[in-house]
């Protein structure tokens, strides 16, 4: 059975806190054979990924757990955010919505906290 999951974050800091908590709880539920976990960030959510921002420690914690954090380049461009400002380990993808669809086609479950 496939337990790979994508968490989708796109709006306010409270939702990011919930997403990160969900991700940590999900990872902790599997002691062996851990599934792939991806956090896809698009829309206004990209404003909370600054490497010096208030959420940097939380993001670095999930990155250290092996979670892939994929960030929408369209949103970065729209909000005029330099990708170099992102937490180290974040991966910029061309379009967050396309990434979500591709992950779902590969069998990832979709969760939007």
C-alpha cells in the first residue's frame, strides 16, 4: 500500500503551522519504511519561506526529516521574491499546481490543512 503524501500550503501562517505539525505527526507514525512526504507551497504561502523568517526553524526541521519542500516559481515571481531568500533545501518548481497534479498522478495522497 502506498502512503506517500503531499501537503499543500498556500495562504496564512496559521495554516503553515498546522501543515508542519501534520507533517511531523505523519512522519512519526511510520517507524520503518517511511513514505515520501512533500510540502508544495504556492500562492501567498511563498511569503512565509524566507530563510530568516519566523518559520525558518520549523521549515528546516521538516527538511531535516527528509520532507521535500517544493515552491512555485510563478508565485515567487508574482510576489517578487528572490528564490535565493528561501530556506536552504527548498526546491523551486515551475508551477505549484502542476506539481500537485503530477504528484497525485504518481499516487501521492493530497492533504490541505
